[in-house]
C-alpha cells in the first residue's frame, strides 16, 4: 500500500494548460523520489540522477495524459 497517493486529476472536462501539466509532473516527480528513497541503496545499487527522475516524471505524465485522452474518446467528455 503506498504511503501517499498522488492526485493527478484537475478540473474535469477542461483541457490541461501548462500550469496543470507542470503541477502534475512535479507531483509525479515527488512520488517517484519518495519511492526511490524508500527502496534506497539496500535494494538498488544505483540511485538515478535528478535528470533521470525528471524524465521518469515526464514519461509518467505523458502516459497519464494518453490514458485520459483514450478514456475521453471512448466514453465522451466528463460532465461538470
């Protein structure tokens, strides 16, 4: 069970602006950093660089956005 849940969803039915995307990436970055710290050097011989963690957060945000878009296409826009 994760220690912390990351809230990624903003206002439903609204397109995501740059501020929302930055906020989502920041929350994902923080969640990734938490997991890496929890695992630590005992289970992972190598800690990723800050750049690598930023790329992981960017990839996670892109996956979330693609899943959201696929959901909207198949189920229609969310009601307010």
